C-alpha cells in the first residue's frame, strides 16, 4: 500500500512517484527543493569570488542553513535532494570554505614576509609576524577544521621567536660595543633563558642556541681576561 513520504497520506489505490511523493505534495516539494538548491548555487558562486574572510563565512553559513532546511524538511523523510546526500554536500561546502580561507591566509603570509624582509630591525620583523599571528588566530576561529592551519601557525611562532632572540642578540652586541660587558652578558643569558624555556623543541632552534651560547662563552672569557 502506497504512502506519501511527505504528507503521510496513503491507501490501497493511493499513487506516489518514484521518490515516494504524492501528486499534491509534488507540486509543493519539488519547487521548494529547486528553489533552495538555486539559493545554494548562488551563495556558492558569491563565496568563491569573495576576497574577505567574513564574506566567505557569511555565504558558507547561508549555504549550510539552506542545506539544513532541505535535510530536515525532505531528506529526513526519505525524499532525495542531492545525489550525494545533504550531509556530504555540507562537508563539501565546509571544505571549500576552508580552502578559500587558507588561500587568503597564504596571500597575507606573503605580504608579511615581504614587509618583514625590508624591515630594519629584528624587533620590527617580529612585530610584523605578531600582527600576522593575530590575523591567523582570527582565521582559525572561522574555519570548520582549524587543524589545517596548525603548521602555518607553528611556522609563524618560530619566526617570531627567532626575531625576538635576534633582537636580544643585537642589544647584547650594542652593550658589548659600548663596553658594558656585564649588561651584554645578562642580555645573552636572557636570550638563552628564552630559548631553553619556551614550548619550541630545542632542535628547531639549535642555530640560535648555538649562536647565543657561543657569544656567551666568548664574552665570559673576555670578562675573565679583564
């Protein structure tokens, strides 16, 4: 005995189509599915052209809202909406949005590298990367899968640390040049403390640790000679 999946009516001589929808409901259901599918298509086109993260996220959320309606209203009743299913469509949309956000983030990373490269001091370079890290954290909060930017984030943190340490090395060199060996030694020790007590594995900062330790050893020998 046939029974409409949408309205629940049925009977011995009740007719439904291949999707299990009766004639009366078909006049409502299929235009609605088409309407929301067109909305999804339009939102997706806008999202893919967007150059601002907020626009990408806004259109992604509009799409997901439309897909939620289709899932709750029709697919949950056994009425097919997309060949791949609404849940798969939702996963695809999240993946596309994340890819678009990562592309924008990559552009920001290039701009940051360029600004840092022409900066005069390690402190200025570190400041550029700190600003980029702040943007990265914002992007991270917008993504459906934040783990995708974990490696980028870690790389930026490494760059910040390197320039912070290079700034301390520069300060120590200035103290030494001015004859203030005690202050130079203290500054090198500050740099070594920073390197040894952060969350970054020592092997990734070995070149900095070796540079600071070498200068510290040389300075201590110089102080002892004096």
